[in-house]
C-alpha cells in the first residue's frame, strides 16, 4: 500500500519548488538548505527506499529467508491468477458504485443539511459519525447485523414476511452489500465536502435566479450543480481512489468470499502475502499502483480541465 | 506486576548511576535477574483450547521448576499466524518456545535455519517414526509432540444413527443413502453439517479423503511432490474429494445455514443432534467437551468412505509440535529445552490428558490414553487395529496449496463445479511448489 501512497504524496512539494524560481525571479528560498534535511531523510527512509526496494522484490521469489531473482515471472504468474479477472472486475464495480453513490447521496444530503431544517447541527453530526468509527469495527458490526440466518436485519424481514437475502453469503450480492456499507461509512465525508462547496456559492446568484423566476430544480441544475464542480471533482477522486484500493471492509465482512466472488485486487494481494508468496504479492502491489495511477491521472486531468473551463 | 515494577526500579537506578552500566544491563537481556532465575516465553494460538492447555502446562512446569518463569504469548492461528511466524523467525524476534503445526507448514518455516535441532534429546527415542518424519529435515529433528494424533473423518451423532436404524457406511453410495434417509425421515435434522463461516472447515471432503487416495495408489503423494502428471487433483483418485463435495451440495444434504455457520456452532449442532454427520478433524471434540460435556459419548467417527469399501481408510493427522527458536541461547536455551522435555514427561502427559482430551492415539510412548478419553478414540483405534489408516497429505508432501479453503467453499456452495475447483487447486499447488523451490516445477 505504501508504494501507492508515496509518489503521490511526494509530487506536490516537488512541483511547488520547481515553480518558485520561475514564478518569483531572483527570490531565494526562505529556508537554508540544511533545513530540508530531516524531512528528506525521513522521506528517503520511509518512502523512497521501500518504494524502490518493492520494485526490486517484485522481481524475486522471496521467502523472507532468502531471495531468488526470477525476472518478470511474478508478473506473468499474477496475470495468470484464476481469480484475477474477477478481482479486476470487482475492483472496478466496487470503485465506481461506491464513488457514484457517494456523489449522489452526498450531494442530496448536503443540499438538505445546508437548507433551513430543524436540528441541522445534530443531523450533520449523525451523518458524519460513521466516518469516525473504525472500519473494521463497522465491518464486524454489519457482519453481525446482516447475518443471513441469525442477524437482526433478516429476522425483521422474516417477521414482515419479506424475502431474506443472504447479504454476504449470496455470491451475486456479497460485493454490493460491502459496497453499500462502504457508502454508509464514507458518505459523511462526501457530504461535508459538498456542504463546503454549496456554502461557498455567493448568495447573489440564487437571489438573481429567483428574481428571474427560476424554480428549485432550475436553481439546482443551473447554479448549484455547476458551481460545486470543484467539490464534485474532489469527492469523485477521493472515493474512486479509496474504492480502487479498498480492502479493510471487504476483508472484515467477506474475506473475498464466498469462494472468490467478492475478491478485489487488494484482497487477492493480501491472500498471496498471507500464503507466503511475498515476491508475487509485491508484484501485485506494483500492478495495483500502476492501475490506480492509470485510472486516476486521466480522471483527475479531465475533472480539473472542466474546473478551469468554468 | 510487582516483578515488573521491581525490575523497572532497578533499571532506573542503574541508569542514574552511569550510562555504561545501563548498556551492560540491556545487553544482559530482560529476563535475567542474576540469581539463577530465568524467564522464557512460550507462544501458542489464541483460541480457548490452545490457551487453556498452554496455561495448564506452564503452571505445572513452574511448580516443578521454581527458578524458571514462562511468559505466555498468543497469536491468531491460520494463514495469518503462518505469516507472523515467518516474519518473527526471519527477523530473530520469535518467542523462545512456540507451538505450531508439523508437516508441510513446518517445512515452510525453513527449520534448518531458524530452529534448534533437538535430535539429541532423550525424549526423541519415545516418538513414533511417523511423527519423527514430520518434524524433521535431512539435517535434524526440530519438534516435540503436543497432543495426540487425530483423524480427519466424519464425526456423527450416534443417537440420530440409532433412532433411524442406520449402519456405518463403508462406501460413498452408502454414505449418500444414509444422508438421504436422514433428510427424509430425520424431522429436520441436517444430514451433513458444513460451516463456511470458518472457511478452513470446508476442506475436509478433500483432505479427509486422502487415505482413500493412498489406498488406491500408494505412490500418489510421491508423484504429486515430483510434479508427475499422473498425480493431479483433476484426475481420479484424488478428484473424488471435490466430486463428493459437489454431489453432497447438489443433493441438498447440507444444513440450511451452511454459508455462515461457524465451526463452534456446527459442533454444538452435532452434539445436540440438530446435525447428524460432520466431516471434521476429531481434535475439535475438545469444543464439545467444553460446551456440551454431557454429549461427548454420543459422538462417534467413521472414515470418509471411498467408492469401494476395500479402499476406505481413515485419514490421520500428526499432532502439532513444540519448537525452540534458534535465537534462543545460553540459560534460556537450557530452560527452553527443560520446558520441551517436561511437556513430554509423564507430568506433561497428565496435563495433555486433563486439558487436551486426546482424539486419537499418542505418538510418544511417554503418554497413554486415559480411561475417560472421548468415545470416538475407540472408533479411531479400531481403524488402526485393522490397518485401515493413512496419513494426511500434508505429512507426506511439503506442498499444500494455500487457497484450498476458498476453492472448497466455492465448490461446496455450488459456485464452482468440482472439475474447475480441482483445476484451480492444481494451479495453486504449482505456485506453492515453485515458492518452495522444489525441483521439477
């Protein structure tokens, strides 16, 4: 996972420093260069070295006890994994479903919670609360609640004579159940970002639109939606990255099961790591890193360009 | 607690005196207090059964060796535990003594490099040859048994069998016929229990069938290790395990809540007669002893049947073992060896009999089965007496594919057909063999 985080974390400072001399000619850095050394050392030890050594170990058969260089065999092996196709499909389904649901629900909730309603502060707290709870805790809680045979949800459904789905034991449903829990947990952040975006829209626009006789839908469609675009971009990027590398909730609820039906790339990698295939799982992490970059860079460029056009 | 705080005070006092003394103190290690007392650590798995056994062993050992204290550490079992073991051993941070599987899982720990060779210890001569083989490499013997051997077979409720007038099946067809009869006439008793809430339990149809494979082809395990194309799971005789599991699912013989039932719930169902038959490791009888002590005598066991009665044999697991990490040296190593020896002495056997409830014959002559052992031990002994036993594959070959439990959940839930599951497992085995660096893969 660190491999995926490190380079993106490193990028902003690098671009900023390279821009400074161009932008403000002649102005030297405020700090002497030794001032940067502690941060640079920490960055090297904890991010750069592990990242590059993981590229090396992805080319080896590694048992922790000894290392054997095997070239690209791990990558070939990884792409031959029988579960890989399922895992890739599931990863994308999961990423896009959770991301889309968070945008729609988050925007709707943000509209509600920026409006003049009773108990607004309390409701904002309630929506945000799941974000603060540990993901594993949420996973185990929902696993108990949604137990197909003894869980409270299906007991209530059974009492009402409704069908009782095998929430996380039905192969067709397991992934979507986890995605729904993920949305429940993460929608608070999306709502918060959207609320900030909505509040930042100047009031004059709404007043002017009402003067011109625009209805609620028209105001939303033509003012709110375009002007919260930066917030939408942030929510999409954050939840898509989160969705593509999601692991903890899936592991807590289904462990990729039943069988391999709710496996995502991260859980396949984790299982390989558990099985002691350290080189192979490192190769998987390198691939996940490349995939996340390959998806996120175009999405980010597209969304930012849209933002600039406004 | 007072022990710790005294030591803390001492450390602070020494630190105050001089940095040099402090360095000397830390080099001496945390456990030695200078008066001959030694502290060693013992690692076991964190479930109730293992923890209780370890506590009883430590208590008895400390009573017999007052100058040695043993600190109990626990960690999860399963693949998560396997990984922790490897990490701790490769970084030299393993506890002094630890409890772990024998056979193929031990081989993956690279024992020659990471464990202390115990082949010169006295208790080794008491061990059975079968057990010696599964804790040894070409260079040494590394483990002492903890617990008795056990079977992977069908545990069944004798009351249900008596009420329906059923006979012990010796062929797969008889087993299916029995199960169909339980389904039809058992008033809601689940014919076959499955518990995929604990995925490892799904493997028994395959793993528990292995004695039948060996009965049909004695060379199978050796050929399998050597990557012989004739010994693959997609082909008979080994394919039977996957095919049987699919057939039992297709015929609707499992309990309704099999996708989420846990092992403990299944043991409860078996003990109370809510379920009739459960392919399981007999060592889990410990759960019934703990939770349903009145029902222990109702539980019997028979081998997972092969297609032909002549091939039906019961699959036997060797017990787990106790090992000493190579990082353990000096006084601690002596103390650790004493601890391992104690576990295999008559006092240690008493602890095993009292807390571990043998579920099969012991593998050391130092221990004998007590008279009050669970009834199913007699059933297993009968197979030994008639020579109808075979070792589980993990004790005959170093290769066990890590994904078997997920594959068998998929086969047993009707998600993957048996043929496809068997082929996936052959691939999984290949990966493991390559990781182990075996020749011919």
